[in-house]
C-alpha cells in the first residue's frame, strides 16, 4: 500500500488532530494559558477530525450530504482558527468580518444542498476559506508588531497564504471533487495535513511569544501602579542619554507625593494605594504617548520626556502639579487633598547612565520640599555640560 494513499492520510490527520485537540485542551483547562484561544483551537481540531471521518460517521450518506458535511466542517475549522489567531494576537476588531464570511459560506452550502447542486458546494466553501485565510495572514502581519523579527513573521504568515492559494486553485479547477475522501489527490491531502500542523505550531509559537512578552513586561513593571520599575527606568534613561549624545534633548521630571505617610497612617494602606493610582492616572493624562512614567519607590515617580528641553519639561511639571491639586482623591466618600513636589533636570553630556541627571532632578525635589512643598523646582541651566 502506498505510504501516501488517502486512507493513510485520513488516519494520520485524525491522529494528529486528536493529539493537538488534547494538547490545547490541556493548556486551556489545566494551565489556563490563553484559555479562550486554546478552546477555539480545540474546536478547530475536532472539526478537522469530523471532516476526515470518511466512511465512519458518514456511512450510508448520499454523496451530496457527504460533500456538504465535509465542506461545512472544513469551513468551521478555518473559522475557529481565524478567531483563535485574533485572540492570540489580542486584536479586538475583525471578529464580525469572520462571522459574516463564515455565515455567508454556511448559507451558500445550505442553499446549494437544498438545490442539490453538489459541484457548487466546494466552490462556496473555497471562497469563504480563502477569504478567512487571507484575513489570517493580514492579522499576523498587523498583530505581530515590532516584537517579532520580520522573517519570523513571514514564516507565521506562510501557512495562511498557502491555505488561501489552495482555495484559489480549487476555484480554478471546479471539475474536481470537494473533499479528501471524495477524490482529492494524496499530494493535496498531505499538503492539507502539513498546513494543519504548521498553523497549529504557529499558534503555539505565538502563545509562547505572548507568554515571554508577558514575563518581560512583569520584570520591567511596578506591580502596584503598572509603571516602569527602577530597572526599566535606568534602561530608558540610558537610551535617552544615547540620543542626547547625538544632539537630542531629553528631560526628567521627578515627583514625590507630599505627606504620603500621613495618608497611610490616618486612612490605611488601602487609601495609600488608591492615592498612588490616582497620581499615576493624573500624571499619565498630562504626558505624551512618547513619554514614559516610572516608580522609583514608595511615593516617588519619574517621568522621562524625550526630545524635550528643560523649559518645556518645567511646563509639563507645572501642569501636573496644578491638575493634581485641582483633582483630589475621593476615598470612600472622603476628599483627600493630594499635592506633590517636583524636580526637573535635563540630560547632559558625558553622563552615559544618566545618573547625574537623575541626581540633579532628585536634588530639586528636596529643594521643593524644603521651600514648602507643592511646587516645581528646576535645575539651573548653567549646570549643563
């Protein structure tokens, strides 16, 4: 018996998709790793098994019913793959398009089945699958972002492009049957098996990438406020300093919440946490998208402003100070007045780690505290190198 005959391929398809479904179910149900996307992948692999049942489930069915069933399963599998991909990439929009394409495909299959137009059923399914596959390729390109190397992104896109190509070939060859068990060549069946494997592996790779990104995010973030932690601040300052050496200004704004210990002592640590989050919301509302905010520790924060002069940074600090004073925290029905002391310093030459700039901004915070708090103090311009 030929190693690549249709029955062997059907068996290999069923075995692979069964193990894949079990693996995704384990990730979703036990390890809680991207559970929604993982359950969608379970459904996709189960539909692939149903599609390749051959004489098992569909024994005694008419050829028209077999083709309609197999093409419906194929369309459902690709639909769930497309939805799982969007979940994995955290793309919010686009699910409606997937639903419309899939719904139109199913409606076409039902109508052609009712009209007993057997030859048209695979063509309708091919159109829908091609559109879903092209949408999946687009989603990978738009959702991967700069975090993945371009060649890796193209490898992840390739299975979806091949799947779309198969649909286009199917449309160009309407005389052939519509399913593996209905007469498609062993070579095409093997290609479908490889595509199923490649797409499942690519989604697994995206899951790993997502988890690695999450771990990196957690290692660089303050868990309380979701701002940069001290390590991330140091890394960002070094990047800004490297730009400073190429002639691009940057500035640092340090702020320390006034009388923060009093909030903890009088209202409790929960109120202190709420105060920190309140300050973070206000500061972020006054910053640009390119700016970064980090927590140095306790009630002290640092805003990093690229391409910003010291004078402009002082204006930003004053805006934050005024907004914070004008918008008190409401804690369990009680108004809690919040103010902060600010220190502003610009980047300077010959300071690779930015330690001098940070120290100078910190000196200005202490100066603001000493002059009565709730004010902005700026490092003198003549001190810059």
